[in-house]
């Protein structure tokens, strides 16, 4: 059975298809895993582990990348 | 003589030939940034770690404009106000996967952007233990610089003047003192406004300069980058050449003997 769940991504509550992994979150957000770094519940998740990391209702996820800076 | 040939310097076991390090923030366009970077001759370019804007997810990150094969990307912890926060950003930057170097900033005050030196020391110790090569942005205080070296920093980066101020080198004496007392490279970070500032800074004997706003906020960033590159080279050469002593009295350059009666 599939449904939806709410995840806090970059400080915003967002709905995603359930069951979700970090990989499916990125896919739904149309983000390329090679260009971002993902932190799940304050723990950095390596790219190879994104697909194997399940995301639960209410989890906090941060998705960051490099921007211009000095 | 042949052209002045600078062998460069080594930071954390990695050698660099260009003593000019540049930031990538605040450019009016990516085209202006890439033109300035190319003209600067820099190898090291700094980048910041920030949230992806989810609603404009197709907007490009900086890596669409910077080839990691061409540039040595140095992630910073700009915007962090505590040691914990800076450590978190440093780990994220390392995970982005280019190298173990970090330009560590722990800011203590929003108005001046001066460093929180207590936080800086705590974060340096933590990150050095985790295998990071910490290049620590700090003020022009010798004691903090010595402590950062002892804490494991691979480079100490005292400011010339506050970040983004363009006020130039405010205290050549303290920068010179820091350079003379540290073993790790000293790279002046922040405050340089124009080419003469860069030259004067390099004349103090420091290993390099990191700048961002001086290029990004110039009317013509690529031309300013061209000037900065040469100012850094000239300042380094002048330092090595050893300047004449400054005197407050005139000394004739032409012979005083042999004058007609």
C-alpha cells in the first residue's frame, strides 16, 4: 500500500510519496544526488546510502550544495 | 636576470603556485565571476555551503560554473556563529567530496564580522582531530594565531581589515609579527580593496592573500583580477628582494664629489 508522508526538508514541511527513502525524496524534488549533500536527522548520509535510508513521518532532512562565497 | 620565478607555497601538504586565492561570492553574474577567476590566475577558490532552494531546484549551483578539475575548491563556514555550527558546515562541505580542506570561520559579531576566537579554537581542535585541514580566518592577533597553530590549523588567515570593507591593510606590524612567529603559512584574508593594498600586504612577507569583494565589487572584476595577480606577484618579489631602509632625511642619488667650482 502506498500513501504520503510529511517530511521537514530545509525547514519546510513537504509531502512525499510513501514509503520514502532519501533517494525517492531527491527524485521527487528533481535533484541530482551528485550535486547535493544530504543530512538526515542531523547525520550526513553518503550518496551510496541514500537509496537505503528510509525516511519516516516528521523526519528532518537538509539538502545543501555549494554556492558562491568568500 | 630571468623573470622572477616564485616556487609557491605548501599548505597542509599540498603545494600551490598562485599566492592569490579568490572567493566566488557577490559577483553580478556568473560570466563576470568566471572571467575574473581566469584573470586572477588563482588555483584556490572558496565556496559556501547553503540549502538548496527547493522551489527553484533547477537553478544551478556554483559547480555548474566551476570545474572542480580546474579549481581547488575550498569550502568555507561563512555565516556560522558557533563552533558547533561551523563544524556541521565543514562536515557537509567535505561530504560534497573535493578535499579535506576547510576555510573555517566562526563569526562573533554581525556588524563587524570579526571572529569569535574562542569558538574558532574549539572548532579547529575538533576538525583537526577529524582529519580536516583547517585554514582559520582570524583577526590580526598574534596570541590567537599561535593558539590556532597549536590547535592544529594548517594555515592561519588573519584579516587585513573587516570582511567586505575594502579598507586595506590596517596593521602591517601585527601581520608581520604573526608571520615571523608562525610555522604554518599565513594567508591574509579579507579587507583588501585594490591592487596597492594587495602589494603592500604581500610586502609584509605573508604567504598569500584571499580576497573576494575587491574583485566582485570592482566596476570591472576581470581587469581588477589582472591587477591583483600582478600586485601579489610584485609584493612577493619586493619582499624577497629586501627593500631599502626608509629614512626621514634625503640622501642624494648622484655623486656629491666632482661638482664644478
